[in-house]
């Protein structure tokens, strides 16, 4: 089984060929763990962490490798419910050896001036757990969700955190998310992806991450890592919402330019689908190969249109409350799909249907103007640019 097209999507510089989804075919999987930092004022940071969680669990399910993930969430205490909790609990019940979750802090927003002794104690409690997990080398992936704002608020000693992370086990992947990552952590990181919120010029007073378009349309684009990964996190949240709150909240995950097999998230999605078959549907389309402009094959058009016909019907039907169109942006940029039918489908979508569109593109299609959320993943640093191999369960 050959590795699939990777969700990393960093452009191959110097080729002059433009958009193309980078593949991991034929490359060796890296053994050395990397430190990832996701920050910025745009949406998608915690979602990207959840996407990695889904992939890591999927890797453990499909290959029975020694893999285990710790999802440690700061500033997200048990006093508040989160949509993804039910989906994570469902995966924990089926595969308790693959994931542990810890939540610390309070769930409401506060400033550094409003921080209390409780906030500092909870931050320290979470960090003590993180230090123990890192020292134990029990986990292949440690997610430190919202660690960045904890450091920015001064609730933890940044120097100690950086020292601990710099001495992590060689094979361990660590992911730190949230706004306000300190410079010392960014400097240490092997990957730094900034989620940058885009707004129209006349919407300067809008909320961060809001483009003031049609409600329920979110776009994740840019050359940085985190687009498809954020979409997978969004799927996990939506599935969890269906499990815990609304049994009619059905989720459709459609992926373009990602045919073939070998994607680790498939196993985790399949496990959730087996337990809740009425809540989630998943379809891949395309060849298991990179598609460059000027080198499109007839099958590429056929596969793109096949998936779009399913997407269009799903959006119009109102049956699905969340529809994820992963890699539709480069599909349009490669002219495998026309723009206007997508615009019309989004304009006519039911109000309660949420549509997420992902992928890198050079030329922003017209439907970008419809988005209520437009988050651009800006690549400041990426280990792939240093020739470091991708890793199953993290990158794809």
C-alpha cells in the first residue's frame, strides 16, 4: 500500500507548475518527532490539534502500531461542554489504549489582570501532567491545546516550558496551539503555522476570523499546514455534536485529489461510522497521484465532477448539517471544476447547513466572498522545507 497524497500541501518550489497536492509516495516515514506550533487570530488552531488526534487514533486502529495520544487542554475546564467530547469519548470506549484526555482551567475568557490563583494552579496542574507524559515517553503524540495563551497570560514559566520541550524524547510529536505563542517557543518549533483571519476591507470592525459573509460557510486556505487537519477536527466536533445533542446532525466528508488508500484518519472515521452509521458519511475522489496544471488527465475531471455532484445534492438536501469539501479549492484552481455551480450551491444552501471548504489556491475563486470565516494558514516554518519526511498519523 503506497502512502497517499499528503495534507501538508507545501508547494514544490522552483517547478513553476503552480498548484498541486504534494504526495508522500515513495518517501520514507520519519522517525524523529517534531514540535508544531499553531497560532494566530484566525480560526482552526484547536481544530488542527483535533485533526491530528483523529489521525493518530486512526493509525493505531488500522496498523496496531505502538501509538498513543495525550490531548491535554488548557483553559478548557470541565465546567463547559465541547462538541468534540462525545466523539472522543466514543473513540476512547472502543480504543482506550489509544487516547487520554485531560482538561484544565475554566472555560470562560479572562485577561492577565483577571487571572486568579485558581487559574495559575490549574495551568500548573496541566503542565505537571504534560511534563510527566513527556518524561514517560508513553505517548507518540502530545497535544498541548491552548498552551500558547497560557504562556502569554503569564500562568506558566515560558523558559521552563521551552527547556522541557527541547528535551522531549526524539520520537515524540508535540503540538502547541493557541494565540500568542512566545518567541522562544516559535524559535524552538520545527513547524510554525499562523492562522490569519481575513476580513473584507469594509468589515474592519467585525469579529476576529469573521469575513461577514453568509453564515455557515468556512474557508481554510494558504500555504501553511493545518487546512485539511482543521477540517478533520471540525468533523470530529460535528460528529460529537450529533452523538450528544442532535441525532439529526449528520456529517458528510468529501475529499478531492486524495484517491487511493493509506490515510490514517479513515480508520477512525470508519470506527465512528460503525458505531453511529446515521451520523457520518465519507467519500474520497481522484487518483492516488499528484495533479499538476497542464498535466490533468480525463479521469481527473471525471472524479472531480463525481464528487461535486454528490456534494451539490447533499448541500441542497438539508440532510447534512455539516458538509466538508476538503481540497475543493485546488480542484477549482486546477480547473477541474467550474466556479459558478459552487457559488450557486452555497447561495442556496439551507441556513442550518454548515459548509467547510479547504485547500491552497493561487487564484481566489468567487465563492471566497461568501465565507463568514476565512482563515489563511501562513507558513512561517515547516520541517518539509528542510527535507524532513512526513509522518503517518500526523501529516496524513
